[in-house]
C-alpha cells in the first residue's frame, strides 16, 4: 500500500470526520476518483473507524454509559493520529 504524506493524511481525516467545506470535499472526492490507491486508503480507514465505532458503542453498552457523539469524534481523531504517527 502506498504511503501518503501528512497533508493527504490530514485531508483523509478531515474527509472522514466531515470537517471539510463543500469545495474541499468536492476537490478531495475528485482526487479519490483519480487515484485508486488513495480511494483504497480512504475505504480502509473508513472501515477501521466503523469497526472502532462499533467497539466503542459495545463498551458503552457493557458499562451502561451514555453514548456521546463528541467523545466519539475525539476518539476518532486520536485513532487517526495514532494511525498516521
């Protein structure tokens, strides 16, 4: 799998966290269509985040804690930073 620089990793994170403007999202999606390796990386990271999301929900359910979206987004950012680092 291709290694992507920090700028691309930050764009992937922003894309998956829905932290892009409409114009940024449009440009990034154009890149995704043009670069199969980038598309594959985004799909991989998205699947990892979905799996992580499921684990976090399971843990919250087992501990009978309320599930809060703001905590989930923080965990996603931490996970993305760990994946890049």
